[in-house]
C-alpha cells in the first residue's frame, strides 16, 4: 500500500501544476500578449500591407550574350571586334489587379505611375475579379506609352471562383475551377476602350522599333503554335512574351523568347523570413515566386501583382508591386 502511495505522488504533483499555471498572472499576460500580437499581425496583413503599393525597377540584358562580336583575325594573332549596340526598352509591368468595386487607392497608384514616359505598358492577367471592375478599365492609363499598351487575360478573368473552389479545390483538383467559363468579351472590350491591345495567342510585330510581342491567353498555348508565332520575328528583334500563369515555361524557352513577363503567384502573398512564400501556386520554386529569374536563354519576370481576390487579399512580407523593367537588348549596330 505504501509503495502504491509513493507511486501516485508524482502524478498528483503533476495534476496540481495545471491549476497553478492557470492561476498565474504571468500566464494570462503572456496569453493576452500572444492574442494581441496575432490580431495585430492579421490586421496588418489584411488592411495595411495590401495597400502598400510599391514601384520597383529591374534591369536585364537580352539578345547576344557578348558585349562584343569577334570577326576574323587580322593575321597578326589578334581579332578585330565589331561593336554591338544595346537598344533600350523601358517597360512598365502590371499584373493581377483583380479589379472590383470599390477601388480607390489602387487606381490612384496606377494612374500616377502610368503618367510617365514608357516604351511599353504590359498587363499580365487577372485584370478583373468581377464585372463591377469594368468601369475602371478606361482609367488605367494616364497617357499612352510610346509603343503601346498590351494585355493578356488570366484565370480570374475567365472564372468566377467560389470559396469552395479556392479551399477544397486546392486539395481535390477537379474542384479547382468552376464548371463554366464566363464570357470575357466585356473584359476585352473594356481594356480595348482603355487603350490596351489584348493578345489572345497572337503576336504583334513592331518592325520599325525592333520589337516582336507574343501574348499567351489563359490557360496556355500549344508549343508548336508558340514557336510559330515567335518565328515570325525578324532577326535581332527583341522577342517579348506575355503570359499569366507560370506553367510549361519550357515552351517559352524553347521558342527562344528573349524576355517573358507573367504573374499569377502574387509572390506567394505570405512570406516567412528565412523560408520564403508558403505556396507559389505554380511550377516555380519558392525562390522563383517573384522577380527576375533565368531559364535557358530566356529572362523571366514574375510580378507580385497589385491585388488579389478581395476575400483572400492577405499579404505579409510581400507588398503589392508594379515594376519598371529596363531592357538592354543587344544587336549588331547595323540593325
């Protein structure tokens, strides 16, 4: 009996620890602090960071990989050189606006940054969240860029997602999208009225400016069709590809595009310091969720975007952004 009592004493002592902990003032202070910190973080991620719009600048060199082109030797053991010209294109990359009423800060930011000198302004999909966003399309461009404005559509332009699609669909693929696509004609027409040329698996060649643009419509394009569109580019022209979803990017690389601009990932929206984004919703790795990356001879820029579905527009260490891309395209000086 004595041995049994001795054996039960540690259990009794442990059983008495919990009530003492719960009665401790420091425990309640710590719990309250933790709850307050969580509430503050959620408020920041939901109400503050999604409106901290940023304008960033990146630079990229495309075309001939060498700054100089070697010619035949002069017979004295040296090589003469032919200078290669770098042609500058200044591009404003917008993506993932998810336009829906009410919009104010986002539209003001876009109008401010588009009131500057650009060669191109491009918009890479998920322009609209629903039809209430149509009224903003004509207000996106404060002025026309020198070589025009171009857009492609994304999955949110084609689908009216429910929360069931967004939550259950991530676990069960067949529920990822609604059964029916919506008619995007009103979206296309609104963008055209606003000054954008909407490319739906088609190309535009600006021969006098040394630029060839290919736009990939959602959900994608046949690889051989993409190669056909890319092959229409005259020699030495900058070949620019616009797409929304980072999927089958090797198609773009195989088509020998110099530069490709896309979105969809939102940069992951929630990024953990030292870890990166929790998800990328694409074939990209965490370190590739946004910014400049290279695959083969193609440079890609993946935008963090300026918006998200209003029901899930949470950002943490991943502020929304538009990007100025300064492209230095190398070509023979004679071109």
